[in-house]
C-alpha cells in the first residue's frame, strides 16, 4: 500500500469491498478468499503464496499438478501455449506502454509494464506500473499460441476479463495491437477498445503519465499508435 501510495479507502474501492474489510485484513482477521484475491490483484501480490503464508499451509498444494510444468517448472500449461522459458526469454523486460486515453480526446496514456517469468506458475507474468490511476493497474499472464503471429495479455478479476492482443515482440523490442476493456463513462460502465503499443525501454524518466500535445514526445507516441492501425496490427470495424 505504501509503495502504491494507497489509503485504506482507495484500496477498498479498487478491490470492490468495504473499508472495514480492509481494516480487518490489516488487523490479521480472516476475510473471504475472493476478497484476498482481489486485494492481491490490486497490490500485485501472489494470491497462492499469500494465502499459504496466511493459513500456514503449503501454497503449492493448492495449485493443480499441471501448473508445475516439466523440467523444473519451465514449461507453461498447455492451455497457455505450452511454451518453455527458453522460447520466451526475449519477452522478459520492461516496456513503455502507450494507448489513447478513454476519456480525454487527444491525450495519450503512457505507463510501464514489466514482463517476468513466474516459476511457481510457469508462464510469463505482466504487471502494470507507474500509472497515474495506480489502483486500476492490471496484473495478468501471457498466452502465446504456437501457430499465431499474435499473443494475448489477459487479466481476470471476479469474472471481469481484460484482454490485450498484440503482435509477437519484434527485433526492435516492440509489440503492437489492440486492448479491449471496460471503462467508466459517467454513471455507467461501457466496453472500449483502442490501439496499444509496447516498446522495450530501460529509461522511463519524463516519458510517462498523461501525454498531451504540449509534451515533447507527443508526436512520436501518436505516430506509433497511428502506425499500429496503418500497418495492419489492429483494425477497428465500423458498423
């Protein structure tokens, strides 16, 4: 919470629970597994490890055997693409992430996404960081079909799924595609979709946040998003 600069009320709101529930959790009192899972998703924590530590049980027992993969946990489950760590090492790293703002026309949202390997659940794991709306940062896993030019970044919380479909990382360290999610528009939630770009990056100073036309990187970021559509990485179909 301190790292993400979240208050108890903000964590409760992002986890879709009551602030009193967060107080119970912080006080060491038991909460529902679903609540603990939602809090873990918001804070970027491993649910199974935390639950195992909380109950004193061996967290690995709770995981289906196939999740441990073969060769010491270096093969992802079949439904995720059965990829080996060696085959996807080039995805591991930090990415400058760009997409259009859902609510501010002409504004580009830029944040950081880290891709790592999770040895406990053999697969690539992504974690969004340095978002201005930190409580809504997503954490999920990469699905890599063997016979496709595109991969899927999927996050799932309480039945709500957000999916990003992007091209496989190229020699420039870039992935381009489209994001589909739910956005709050006034008093209602509506489905939205927009192009998205991931570009491997080592330095992020001055590159993140809400990028408007006054920002020195605005023209370059805008062109990257426009090229995503123009070069055929994604297409929005009008009725």
